[in-house]
């Protein structure tokens, strides 16, 4: 019996361009998510994430004043930091008010 030579499976890195090509094939209806998952031994959920990311970033690029995702992230981060600052101030005010009320209560009960 002759031994069959097994070709080693060549792992290819999933570059942004390769992911884009796969996503476009799916969006154009040339392939399905199931087909791509089987063909490349990928999880369907992973491919769905690629599609969602592709569409999300594509939507951003089509806006009148497109911003890089980094700029969007920085703007959101700044907004969150400002809100945190406001909440910290509110907590400080409430703590001081509580201390004053506790002090007044202790004076009234004497």
C-alpha cells in the first residue's frame, strides 16, 4: 500500500484586505456566510462581526463630514470624562451636605 503525502495546511493571515474581499463576496450575494465559514474553517459569528464592522465603518465614511473612528472614540471618551467629573462633584457636594446635616443633628440632640 502506497502512502499518501498530505499537504500541510497553509495558514494565511486574515488581513484587512482579505476580510474586505470576503465581506464583499457575501454582500454581493456571490457567497453565503455558511459557504465562507466552511471554505476557510471560520466561525460564522466571526464573519458576521466582519460584516457588521465593515458596514459600520462604511456608514461613517459616507457621512457629510467623515471622521476617523479614532476621532469619534476621542470625542466619546471626552464626553464620558466630563460626565464622570460632574458626578464626582455631585458626590463631593452630597458628602459635605451629609456631614453638615450630621453635625447639625448631633448639636440638636445635645
